[in-house]
C-alpha cells in the first residue's frame, strides 16, 4: 500500500513514511493510492469479533509492507490494554432507534485515545526500525494533547510538544496535559485560538530545513494513521446493528467524520454522515451555503470544536473533486490567501450526497444534555450533546441513528452542571487531578518562539 498527497507534488510514500511524516512535503494530506475494499459479507462477519481483531483486519490493509502481521497484532493489543470497556467502543441504545457510540473509555477519556494509542505503538516501532529521533508537535483544541501525551510520554527518542489555546480548554483538559510527569513532554499555552496553534504547526512544517533538522512530525488528524484507526468503529457499529446507520459526528477538525467517509469508500454501507458543529459553524455553512469561509473562533461549552479551519476537509474536497490534485492545491492556496473558498457545483453536489450538516448553540447544547439525562438517566458531555442536538434537527431520519459520543462528561463538569444542576461523578482516572502540579509555558502565536522552546528541550 502506497500513499499520495492531495496536492500531487509529493512522491508516493509507504505507511511508515506517512506515519512519521504526518504532513506531506508539498503541504498536502496523505491518502491511499486506492482504497482497500471489504465486501458486505466481510463487514457483517465483524459482528461478534473482538474490536482488536476487527482493527487488525482493517489496519493491515494499510500497514502491509511497513509492519508485519505480528508487529501489528502486538501494537493493537498493547494499544487497547488500558481501556475500561472490553468492547473498546460500546454501542448503547438510548431509545427510539437512537444510539450512542461511546468512544471515551481510553486512558484520557476521549475518542482520540482510540487512534492515538495505536499511533503511539506504531510510531515507536517505526522509529526503532529507522533509527534517530523525532519531534512531535501537536496543536490541540482540548483532547488530542492529553491523548498524545498518554501515547508518547516516556517513549525514547521522541520529544512531544503540545500547543493548546490559553483559556479555551476546560480545566480538566488542561490539567490532563500540563500535569504530565514525562521529561519528553513540553506543554505550551498559545495566547490565541486553536486555529492559531494549528497555523503554527503548519508554519513549522513549511520551514522544510528546520523540519528536517528536528525530524518534525505530527499526530493531529492530519496524520493518516489517525484516520485509518478511526475507521474501525464505523465498521464495528454497523456490524453490530446489522444494517446501515446514520452517523452523527461532533465535528471540529473534520478527521472523525472523514473516517466515516473512508469507511464508506472501503465498502461500508451508511445511510448518511451528519456533521454536527457548535457555533463555530464553518462546516455547516460550507455544506449548506456552498462557501467554505473561516471567521473568528468563538468560545463555547464544547471547546474541542471551537475551530474555524477544518484541516481534514481537504481530504473530502480531494475525493469530491475526483482526486484532482491540481484543483485541490489551487483551492487550498486560494483559501489560505482569502480565507474563503466558493465550492464548485460538482464538488458541492458530491459532498451533499454524502454529508448533511447542522449547527447548535450553547443553549441547544445544554438542552440536549438535559434531555438525554431526563429520558435515560445518562449524562453526556457537551460535544456529544452537539451531536444529539443535530440528531434532533434531522426530523424523521431512518433509524438507526448513531451519535458518536466523543468524551466523558467528567471532563466538562461546569457545562454539565449548568445543564442538569449537578456535576458528573469523577472517574478514578481523574481522581486527584486538581492537586497535581502543572508545568507549561505561555507563548504568543509566533513560530520563532516555538522554535526556541523546542531547541531548549532538544539541547543536550
């Protein structure tokens, strides 16, 4: 299996190359040269299989030639050894043909663990084979940072630098990152938005000499290994239900919902992929109005989705443009310059054939938390609630409707308390978190300052 860039100027790369590079050298995002295929019978056979075994079946299609079957098996078993639910991604019915796909049973209580625990295992193995060291820089809107630290903290020959927007993540999210005991982890609070942090990562990659000097890589969802690992729970949920579902996906950087498109392109039958956004509604506007235009990021109750530039949308655009790298490259250049892209009618029609999109504000988010609690006794986090709110707006969508439940509610106690009048119970993984010492730097969104921090950490 080889991988190509959405912008067409990078030579085909192996899975290991993609894993360790993150972003393609031409600034594009990697995708497989062709999508591997599963038949309806093969997907149906996933029912009753261990999640780990389904993950192996799916991921082996991508990793062939880079990792042996034994290496991949070992990595997957290690990745999921510390999850609280044996199903890894359990499917829970909440009534009327609606389900929650719980993705928060990993070490940091967020869906990012499902992919990043695998990525960390494979990353360590690939680096050991290749030799040398790597510098991982991750921009996070809340959960990627702690999941990356949980996956990479303490590993040899890897420096992990996490950039989060100061004051724009929950206290629990921040402390999960900034109380890391690992010497190979550096946390930086950027005085700006997530988009500013993400722009810094792209600026570091754009300085090719510097990126090569420090062996820069990324673990954000721009890394295709994340997308590959996230495909799996679309397969397991569909197999368990025994029929196509409508998947409602709380969406910020577009990686989790694009994993649904990837699964479809591999043979999964789904009724619909529904993009659920908060007040930062760039994706809802893009799908509903046909204009992809960024504005100012607004702070909301669902901070991990407070994003105005959805990096993985480039992958969906590339596919909707019939994999035309010249158009994709020009479109991304236009967007970078104008912060606006009018979607051509053929591209928009193909996107709309696959996706729907709904935006919900904080009041609707609180109402969704309260509604689910009243009807089921379950407490959901505000990001999941954005998904539930979108599902409520869909009208008489054919069941089953599966809302991806992306984080444990205990990570957002203030938002939950505002909705139902009490905070969620604190799970053992978060016990004593508020008593641990934090260690992080505050920095303006300036690439030269980030380089200074990295240099100080890499100094012998």
